[in-house]
């Protein structure tokens, strides 16, 4: 069985379906509309402690028909066509799917803490990782440096892991050296850095390596003065007194979050620098605000469209905190038939007051941040 939606995966125990001798692995796949692909893998955990992985790739054969007997081991599939490889995870759309690894993750030992306790936004760092890998592995998986804050991933930088492939020739020892520059648009605060390597767990002193660092960013540029003034009888957007062409683009819904950086780069390459950025502010408790994901979304836009000017579009009705429904159930939408809808009524004074306070805090947060001169309005 597959996941509940295209961007989710399912995991099932299949041992009970195996029989002694030859077994056939088959997939019966259907898609109602649009382009589609399929990804699957089987983890075989052996008694010896080793594991074997079978994955879908171009070695699989496919057919648009289901002829009689196609599930039997004696069926002749020589006329079937090779499958088309759409990409190797986590590249492309596959990066949106949460990976489920049923095999035991192997350990990579990190001998040093590669980062200082404090780092500066916009300043390049030279990092060195002294690693010990399993000597019997053919290391051929992507390596990523990951920088996160709370649940938001700000950086997922693919590294050149070619030196790890030769670790077996050096008793599993490898030295990974990289350059890393934190974005100059990152808000000051604490961030967690880690190495993301599929099928492996990076350990430092017996624990998963996650190093917390304090990012310093003292930049606080003056906010831009944005106003609409008439020019030849037509309303025209002015920034700091100068007229600008107000043609905006939006990436909302544009192929999923993994496609957003590419879309910003595409618009930038075509000289489009005015964007409407749909954001997701959070309010985990009354009068407590979390704008970390907003910071990530803005930094992502500016890192990939360096001249961007942004109008923020907070989706307040899409981020209703769970505590509001519990505290003010009478303020939620109720239809004529009595059916409840999980959104506050637009007539709710409590909700309007809460959202108004959040919007004021959001504006204050933006104006005190390192990107304050790039946000020109709110929608």
C-alpha cells in the first residue's frame, strides 16, 4: 500500500508474504491525473546484523497493461520496457517525501566539534569534520549540512562527499572540509547544525551530533518608505520616493516547498524582484508569538532573489492555534445545520483582537530584523 497522499510514504512488514525459493516483487500502480512517479524500497535485515536494500530504479521493467499471469514467477516480462529514472532521492520531488528507513542506521563517528560557539551572519566559515566510517561500506549517498531552528530548516547544503568514498582505504578515516556562509538575512538567535546522511547516524561522544551555535546578526537597516502616489492620474508604487514597476510574483503552491528556491531564482533571472510572500506566523499560547518560520521564508526569498522587495501575506485563518478553539468554542464558525467548521468566525471580536495583536508583533519583529529594508508592506 502507498501513503495517504503523494508526499507521504507507508511502511509494511512483508516477511509473512515470502516463501522459500524465488519471490517476485511487483507493483500495481495507478494515478488519476497529472504526471506521476513511484518510489519504493525493501529492507532485508539479516541474522548476521547486516542489511540488504532493494530499491526501485531503471533496472525495473514496466507495462501499462496487466496481462494474465504477470504476478507469477514464470511470467516472461522480456517485452516490458525499462522504467524511466526521474531522479535519485532526495533530489526533485522525492525530497518532499518523508523517508522511512527500516534498516538499522549505521554509525559514523565524529571526533571533533567543527563549529565555534558563536558564528556571524554573512561571514564565511571553514569547517573540518574528522570522521570514522564503517570500513566495509561502499559510501555512495549524499551528504548535507543542515541548519535548523525549532522545526524550521534554514540551510540544507549539499556537500562534496567524494572523500568519504575512499575512507575504506584509510581504515575508515576521512576528513571532510567545507566552506559555509550563514545567510546575512538570518535573524539572531540559537541554531542547531547537524550532518544529514541517509542510512547513517553521525555520533559525537556517543550521542547524535547536533551542535547548537549562537548566530550574531547586528544588521538592522532602516525600513523602506513604501507609498502609492498618482503619476499621470494613475496609482504608482513608490519606494523611498522613486516610482517602481509593481509587477509581483508569488510562489505559493508552486510545486511544493522544495521548489520555492528554484522559483525565486527563476524570477530573479528574468528581472522580476517584487514578490508576495505567503507566510506562516505561529501563536503557540496566548500572547506568545513564534515567527521562526516567517524568518526562514523571508531569508529563503532573499538568498535566491538578492534584489527582492517583499509584501508579506500572513494566512491568519490557516494557522488557528488549537488553544483558541478550546478557549472560545462559541467563536468558531457554525453552519445553519449545526455543523462546525474549524475556523474562527470573521465576526468574532476575540479573534480579531488576537490577530490584530499578532500582526502588530509581526510588524515589530520585521522592523527589528536584518531584512527590514526588504519588506515593503503587508497583504
